[in-house]
């Protein structure tokens, strides 16, 4: 296969990152797009210079297209698993947006279908690909921090407070499942699992900042059904204590992701507004200077999400930090547990 031919289902906002990165991949090309919104479909298809035969309104037609080897699903959350099951049934490679599903039970149906077909698929956990995250992973594997004691993690945005923002699907539980918890928080869960290990139990609180929004079509207001900010505690593998804060109601903050990891023999800190910079306090690395140092991440930690998918779809290579559907299922179990914890106001074990 010279280049893997990729079809994209859903060409709204999140697809921009996929398209931008795919266009840099020498072994991939976008051959088809699909969207129910005619304006979005025309804009992206025109941009990609695709003819009418490769512009679809029905996703089944894109999956069936002979010029598509692999499919990326960039749609609202409730469509992820139904569409992904059809891709798996067609025997084509799959990359699906996060969160994987509306529940762990639904997510498991996709994992089971992949297992039955003896194949795998990729999840869009894009934040794990930042150089600071990948280098932190390497240092942790080398034991630079010694025994890990605790982590403190935050994802901050102001998108809930944008003036005039309407009642889009993200604010409707039937379509989104959770709000900021699943939309943004799932990235933190994925990175924490990658860096530290599995979650054992959680205790969370979910709240909404803006309770009503203008309806998408027509006049009037509709109720917001999903969370705008979420906080939770977690016990992780090895007894690690974790504190998470996720919000889209941080006034004036555009997009900030921060991790602090503390061990018996050092600490790591990063802010992904500077994705190639890592803070490290470690006598093993700086024996004469135990305080926190800011260092540039070395070369070789620049994996790209879409290049990873292109290599997987073309050659079956998963690379060093491949995010699988199994990772998506694991994160979905944690999301479910946090929701239950918030509802019942108690600690919930991850099962």
C-alpha cells in the first residue's frame, strides 16, 4: 500500500486537528469526508479538493467506499460506538474520538467486536503525544522519582462562559454522556494511566456553571444537562494519591493542562502550554542542585497522533505510545465511577 486512504466521518471542529496532521503524513491521504451539515461538508471537501463522489451525507456510504482503507470518527459522543462497530464489521482500520462511549458497557461492545475480529483500533487521546508527556513517561520508567507519592492535575478552559454559546450537543446528556468530565477530563485520565498506572477508586463532585442556553434552532432557552466543572480524588496503583480539577468555567483561561508528580526522590512538573518544556527536581539528574529545573525535552519525543494512526493503518505498527480502544474502555470505567460517586456522594471502586 503506497498511502493509506483515510475517510473522515464528521468534519466539525475536532476534525481540524486530524486533517492538519494527516496532511503532513507522507504515507496517508484523505480520500473521503462525511457530514450531515452541508456547509461543513462542502467547506472541508473543497479544501481537500475532493470530488462529489467522495463527499458523503450517510456515513455507511463512506465506510463502503472502495477508496477508503481507514476511517476516523470525529462525531458527537453518542455516535462513536455505533459508527465504530460498522467500521470494524467492514474490516477497515479505525481511529475514534474520545470519550469512547456514553458508558463502559457500551464501550465494551466495541472492544468485544475487535477481539472477535482479532484486530485492534486506535483512540484519539491526543494530549499523550506532547513531548513533555512522553519524556516524563521515559523518566518515570527509569525510576528517576523513586516511589511515586501523589499527583495533582488540572485542565482549565473558559469555553462554558463564551457569550451567546448555544445548547449544542455537548450540553445534552443524551448526546454527550458527561460534560467537561468526559470531554476534557478523559485526557487527564489517559495521561495519568500512561504515566502512573491504573485507578483503584474515586470520589468526585460535578457541577454546572451555566444552567440554561439558547436553543440551537428557534427561540427560547433549554436546560444544560451536563457538567461544566468537575473535581475528584483518586487512589491509584501503588497507593498513589491523586487530585484532579477540570473546568470549562475558568474565566479568561483558553486551554491549560498541568501535571505535578511527586516522588520520594524527585518531582516532575509540566504545563502543556509549553509542550516541549519539563520541570524536573531530581538528585539523580542534578546531584548538586536539588531544586526544580526547567529543561527542554530532548529530540525524539515528538510522536504525532495522526502519523501514529497512519503507520498503524498502513503497516500494523503501533509505535511506543499507541492509545488503544482498550485504553478507551478503561477510561470509560473511571468516568462512570466518578459520575456514580458524584451522584451518591461516596467513594466508588473501579471494577
